[in-house]
């Protein structure tokens, strides 16, 4: 049974930092591209950042220079370090795992709320 469990969300002031984590089980973690997506109220889910099995990263323009995605294959965990947070970063953040060779093997976590507000 595949499980992606996000943690680390919460309330932070503008300009602050937060790190969210996603622990995976039931998959061969090292063979999956891992991604973070977010969905704000009334908006579509959007890509935030991805990291491939080889460690290559890609970011949405809106978070470049502020967010950093990383992975620890020994712990089956992917992280998203978020700095210089803005109110527009407020959203539910979802973890995604997609097999590098079989893209139809695509899994989602339940999401974690990040709220940026003073």
C-alpha cells in the first residue's frame, strides 16, 4: 500500500520560513520523481517544485530563489524548504510521487496546510 504523508505545515508570518516534509512508503522511492504541488482556495492545483530520481530540480517561477526541494533516499523523504514566504504562498501543499519509467504510477499525499499571514 502506497502512502505519502506530509507534515510540517502551519501558520507563519510574511517573510518567515517553513519546511514541509513528505515521507513515502510502499514505493521504491529512489525510482520516483518527487514533487510538491499546491492549491489555493478557488484556484487550480499548480506545480511548485520537482526533483527527479537523479536529483535534477525544477521550480515554478513564483518560488525560484525562495524555495528549495531536496530528497533523502535513505529516509524515503522529500522536503520543501520555503523561505521569504508571502501571503500568496498560502495553500494546501501536496506531495506527489511519479515513477520515472512508468508515469502512470502516480501517487498523492493528503496535503498539508501552509498559511502565511500576520
